[in-house]
C-alpha cells in the first residue's frame, strides 16, 4: 500500500524529493514482509521513516548473511541507485514505514542539480566508511573480540552504551557469526568484566 506524503520530509528524504521533483510515496511493511528481492529491477530508492529493514544475501554455503541493517532517516540500498538490479533481499525486521522515490527521476535530478547530487555523494562516502569498518570487524578471527569490536564501534554516550536495535540473531548475521557464538561471546565478556548487560542494553567497562 502506498500514499503520497503531504509534509516536507527531513534530511536525505528531502534531498531525494527535490531531485525527483515529486513527493515520496509512503509504503508500509509488516514485520517479516519483503521489500524487494535480489535480481529484481531497481525502479525505486527508499528512505526509512520508522521501523527497521535488513538487507541480506545467501552465502554459497546456504547461510543467510546480513549485509546491512537500516533504521529511521537512512536511505536503503544506496548503491542500487546506479545498478539495474538489486544485489540482495530487503525485509522488514519490524513493522516499517518507508518513502519511495523513482530511481530514474532521482538520477535525472542529480544531473540537473549537482549541489544536491554532492549531498548524496557525501552520504554515500559516509556509508562506504561504515562498510570498511564492518569489513575490518569481520576479519577479526576471535568471535569474542569481533563482537567486542562491534560493540565498541556502535556504543555511544559517556557511559559507552549500546542498545540492541533488533535481535541478537540478526546482529550475529551482521558480523558473520552464529547466534550461539554471539551468546557465548557475550557470556565470556561478562565473566571477564569487559561489559555489563541488561536485556537489550550493553555497557562497555573501561579497561
């Protein structure tokens, strides 16, 4: 189900709306509902208004691998703006609302308005930096140290607090581990006094 939005969207959505020359279409997804599948033609780009969407692929071994996980204000599958087909699946981890913009109109708008196109490029560069950080984390052989590096990269505030955005199973897929390995690593980090954990909240303990 889609509906045209009537109010000015914030941030990257506003940039995409200006480039497309038209309002976004609001699309709602139920938890577990697919937004698109790998191999489908790219006709739209999306910005998440609320909820969470996970991008995933299936490895050669048949395991589901989380490529990215996006929440509010993020645009989705950014690289698809320059691709003919999606390279991964997108599924709502929780009920989500998104804004949809026609890909062709956005690309045409980028050619007419280079200043706004530069804003998108800055955001893409930021996302590239995050992807490189994720690759660094994936290359850490120890499950315990890999999880700790992820928590350190995503913790915030004076108390170095991390709030689990989805499930531990989804996080495990994001860093290339089984959820059993993540639970064992969490328990070991707690026993060593390197983290404190209460439900979905984790605090890093200064060394």
